[in-house]
C-alpha cells in the first residue's frame, strides 16, 4: 500500500483491495496484472514427501546396480564415496535381499515404516518367510491407522 492510499480512503470512505501479480510480457517486459497468478493446466499437484525407507530402498537398488556393472568395485568403495561407514552401507544394502513384491511395496507405500523393522524382514532367508513377516508388520495396529488422541 502506498502513502497516498490512506488519504484517498479518508476522503472517499471506500477501500478497494485488488489481488495482483507480475507477468512477463513481450521481450521479458514485466506487467502488473489483476487477479491471482494463473496455474498452468499441466502443473502437477504438490508432491508428498517420499518416505525415508523408500529413498533408502531406491538408493540400495541403484548402488547394487553400480556394483553389478563394475562401476564401483565393492561396498567399501561405496562407503568411501558416500562418506558413511561400511557397516551403514551393509545395513542399507540388506534391503535388496527383500522379495521383489515387498521391494515394490516399500517404494510405492505412502506411509513410512521403520527401517529397522524392514531390515528384520530382509534378514529372513526365504521369500515366503519374508512375505509372512511383511503381512504381520503391516497388520500391526500402529500400521493400520495413524495414532490419534491417546
């Protein structure tokens, strides 16, 4: 609001409020336009944050691919590149031992799970055991509905 606005309001008794935005015109010229900033039709809705376990799963798959293709020699080299301990790399890389269907669920799940719980499932040697443990993990009351008002 500029300095002249209160004087105009005092004389007329009216207040006018208009929403404006700046748009780029011909040759980059800035133009003041009335109304809210238009949203492009192809604009995506705001993205939800990706759960930490999904980011770790994606990172483990990518790092395993680097090792498989010979881009990186071993997990120790990955640890040096990532600036973490070899033990941490081993923990993250354990996620690639999950059954493929469980890996997909981890990547696509909108709710986050505790990394430690998922690593416990990954530690099981057979996919059938992993699937049973995964169903049990998802069936826990804390996973079925968000906690509220306790």
